[in-house]
């Protein structure tokens, strides 16, 4: 592809080996994995292998991986499932103000069911106040749900410290982590975080859409969202999508291997991109954490006086693809709740773009994207002088 695809936090291109495996599985291993004849058993084996691959990348037991249709379903299962199952113990839930909509909207829905929810504010870098978190947790708090890497600005939350606070204050409070943006990209530490539930998604790591998982630590009390044949340890009924799960497993293995090497590659891409933009002399600023402290594959930039959507479409003409606001909400006209939560002023709220990288990007694409961004910014500014 000419140009540069830099919207990898929205979704990634599927890896060629993943596509090849999926088409073979679709064709040959079509049996219902619950069937007891050979066709079922061989499909079940494919799913077991995928479960092992995902569990290995997470560093957990494979029986604890519950396959879902993606990150949204994993977050819903974790949050609604934990809240409802533990209602007799308490009705209070805690999260942050800048979670993905699949978390925030679960919390809002649960409020309608009578739960009490606390949304912790974040500072300009997307950090929560740990003392405030400690203060919020009480005997009735059954769940704390916190994102690992924020999908819009790349803040990495200090989950070890957060887990320690939660479990010290109330050992029975469950800790759910939305790791959709970090799984198989950064190192995850379920044990060190003292997490009980972790959400992951396949299409963010060069796997197919419609696949993901929730890691459920053994013994974690959870209600299912779907009731049926009792697949996935009774937590996610429905005939499994064997090909998608096989693709997810392989994508996890490919993306999860050489993790350290990959992080360094992301850092180089981000540094080069920023250096080229700085050299160009255009006016811009970084939203959220300092670039070196954020997740290496995400950078969110504000271009004062420019409408993000106009810039996005100008870049699109040059086949440079980026995002204005959260992926799932880029068609909604309202400004991003994440950028609002970190306190961006109106002008910057509507003038910010996210650039996100993957292992398939190279330095030529980055240099091209920086040049096209510079040209487009200069052109748009000349129009409104
Ligand atoms: C942090 C985060 N959580 C959850 C999701 C939802 O994942 P999925 O698209 O697999 O439903 C996304 C997708 O953008 C995300 O970035």
C-alpha cells in the first residue's frame, strides 16, 4: 500500500498468516466443537490450541480464558457479570472518567439497575489520584474496572499500585483490567496487578474482528450475559467461531513474540514522527502524557486553529489514515470524552488527531505521514488566514 495506515488502535490489518490459517480452518474444521464425533473433536482441538496460545501470551492458565466476540463483550461480561453476581455483597462500582465506551456505558447501564458508580477524574496526563481511589473503595465496593493503556492518548495506568490499593482496602473487591490496547503489545502482569479479570481483543493485534477473550481468575464469581448451551465454562454460551478463534490464537502468538523488540520499534517510529514534525516548524502540541511515558504505539496531537476532521480528510487524500476521537465514535460529532476528561480547551478538543502504529509500519511510512501532515496543516492554515 502506498501511503501510511496509522489508525492501528482502531483496528489493525490482519496478518497474512492469520488469513491463510482462517481460510483453511473455515474450510476443513467446520464441525460443531460441542459434537462428540470426529468433526467436532477436531474443531474443539483447534479451539484448545488457540486458548493455549492466548493464555501463554497473558501468562495465565488456559482454562481461565473465556472466548468472547471481542473487547466490548469481554468488558460487558466482566463488569455486568461481576456487579450482578456480587450484588448481595454490595452495590458500589468504581472506574475512571476516561475509559472506553464499552466500560463507561456498562457503568451507566448498571446505574439504571440501581448500582452506585464512581468515575475517578484524571489529570492532564490521564493519571488518576491514587489517594482518591483509596478513599472511594469501601465495604460495598464489589468491582473496580480500570483501563491499562488508554486508547486515545496512550496513558499507561500504574496497575500494580492500583491493585495493591484495591486489595488492601477491600480484599473482596474484584479488579478488572481493560487490556485491549496493551495485550500482545506491552508486557501484562495479571499476578503482579492482583487482577481478577482482564479483557483482550483480537483485531487490535492483526487478528480477525469478532474474537476476543476475558481472562477470569479461577474462583472469580461472575454471572454470564448469555444463557444457552453452556460453552466456555458456562460463561459464554453459543457455538464457537472456530476460524476466528484460531486466527486470534495465531495473531496473539505472532504479536506476542519478540515483545521487547517490538516495543523498541514502536518507540523509534514515534520518536521519528515527532522529530520530523518538530523539524517542519508547524504549530502542534502533544495531548496527554509525555510521549516517552505513554504507550509506544499511540500519540495524540493537537493542531491549534484546525478542525481535526478537515485534517483527517486532507490526509486521507494522500492515503494517510488516522483517527479523530475514539475509533468507535469517530462518526459522532461530539468531542472525545477522553480529551474532555484531561481538560483540553474547546479549540484543541476539535483540533486533535490520534496517530497509532503497528508492527507492520516502517520508517518510510512515518516520514511520509509527517510530511503529508505538515503540508496539510500549512495548507489549511493558509485558507483561514
Ligand atoms: C481500550 C478498549 N477497550 C475496548 C475496546 C472494544 O474492543 P472491540 O472492538 O474488540 O469490541 C476497544 C476498541 O477500540 C478499546 O480500544
